[in-house]
């Protein structure tokens, strides 16, 4: 079974940290989602733009990934929480790929407001079956201090490694 980790991370790199922990444990390939037009401005500029994009259902153009998701059986997809749902770039990725016959493992990071991210990710990944999802909380000040018990993250990673890595 081939595993690919795909993630989007913007400000503090919290989602990237979780993706890298999963990659280290499983030896999976990994690809970062990047928008064609990068977000500009300070943190609050991007927060405000993100809110407008989420409210409009906007799907930004994204760059081609380093690995083709079509070549993998299992795809772990990570996103930060943007206004109670996934980042718009992750919405683009999930809605623009065919997940029929694949397993998607959704994971998300948040600052205390998880919203409905996992539910939205599952709705967007048409045709997929789903592995164990994970919500990882960091401090609510927009920082990078982990609040979720590290043991919970480790158990989730161990479960994925046992079920899906070669």
C-alpha cells in the first residue's frame, strides 16, 4: 500500500510539523500544497483574505504537487483551520482530484476552534474511504505551542503506520 502525505501550511508551520512527524514515522512521500499566487501582507491581512475566500467558497489555483496523488492508494491530507473549515487551497486539492478507490486520512490543526474541518474534508474527497482522522490543537494566540496531548498524536501516527505503511 503506497502512502502520500499532502499538506498545506501557512503561518506557523503547525500543519507542516504534524505532516513531517507522520512522514518520519511512515517513510511516506510528502508534498506541500502551494497556491499559484502566494498570500501577501501581514498575518491579519491574510486572515481577512482567508475569511472572504472561505465565505465565497473560493478555490485558488494550486501548483502541481511534487508527487502525483493518482499513484498512491492512501493519501493523508493536512490543513490548518481557516474560519472553521479547511484552507481554500486544500479545498482546491480535494475537489480537483479523483479519490475513487483510495483511502484519505484527514488531519487538521487549530487554535481552539476546530469547526467542521474534518466533515468538510470528507465531503470534498469524493469517492474516498477514510482512515483515522486527527484534530491537533495548538495555542490560541496563533503560536506553535502544542495543546493536544502528544501521546494522542503519537497513537494516531502509530495507527496509520501499522495500517497503511509498507
